[in-house]
C-alpha cells in the first residue's frame, strides 16, 4: 500500500471498488506510473494510473479519455471506470504483451490493429500538431541540442501539420507493449494518450519508429496495411510510401527528443 499516496487512496475509496489488498507497480511504464490493484471484492483487479501532467496537457488528456471510451465501446480497449486530472481507474484485462521476436507475422499483426483503430469514427481528438509537440519537448530539455537540426525538423513538422488531411483517428503510440492478448487470442489496445486526427501515414510511421522496425519490416507493414485499407485510401501504395517517409524521419527525431526528456 506504500506505493499509493493518501490522497490517491482516498480517491480510490470514493470509487467503491472494495478494500485494496495488494498493489503492484508496472516498472516498464514510460509516461505514467501504472499500478495493478487487487481488492477484496471477489478478488477483482483494476488498473490505476498516476498521470504524468508534464507529458500531456489537460486538453490532450480529455481527448484521450473520450477516445478510449469510444474504443472500449467497440471492444478495442479496457473500459475506463473513473477519471480526474491526476488519476485514472480502468478495468484490468488479463493478457500478455505480444513478443514480436516470437511472432512470424508481426507486421501483419500491427497492420491489422492499425486497421481496427482506423475504423473508429474520427471524433474527439485534436488535429495532428507535430510542431507543437516538438516545441514542447525542446522546452523541457535540460541540455543543449543542435539548433539548426531542430529548426529543420520544426519546419518539416509545420508543413506536415498544414498539409495533413486529418480524417483518420490515429493512436500515435502503437507499440507491442501497448497490445495485450489473452488466452482466447483476444487483443486489447492500451494507452491512447497520443491520439490525434491525422492520416494513415502518420500512424504507420509512428508505429514503425516506436517498434524499431527495420527497412524490410517497414515495407511489409505498409503493404499489409494497404491491402486491408485500399478501398478507403485515396492514395496509391507508392504515394502512401512517400508520405510515410516524411513522417518517419520526423517521428525518429521526436522519439530521440522524447528519450532525452523522459530517459
């Protein structure tokens, strides 16, 4: 119980989930602090998140909340039970993260999950704002960086923000760590805090970058995705790859800055 603060325990008591018996922290969580709670209420388990307010602002959190509710209604994500500015309580989905190295068809899996996400209505989220994200990260840095290089990527981000069609609800952080699969092969998608309205290339590039896919796997991912979505896409496969390349270079740099801010 020492892992939780007094005000957190008070907030949880207001949610009427029963007496908390055990608390376990997920040490591999990057942005927020995440805990598994077991209660005396028929040994029910819950996920409690201590939100990192430096990583996402209040408007981002509101978008995340609304979109995750939308996703949970369509069985894509665990249900949120309660939320405030500092905390979030949600259902516990008993599953395991998917080991990419043990999955022969990892790019097919990622493509199919992006396809599921992109079937959601383009609602609630903000339009992509990569230039703002870049500037936010720079403002939080405590060390010097290559300023001309930053300015080049900032201009690229502004151009992509301006030209984006913003007609696709994008997850923005689809790593294998954010996919849980249970013994019945059901998959739930976690962590919707980077959700935006953007385009397919945005999410494909973010997914490739966060998962560290090599060139061959990147091409496989795009091609699998295109086969699933070609009737909906207005781009040819070649055009999608060109747009993807612009986003990929920017996401690679964004992740570089993110690791400097949140090591």
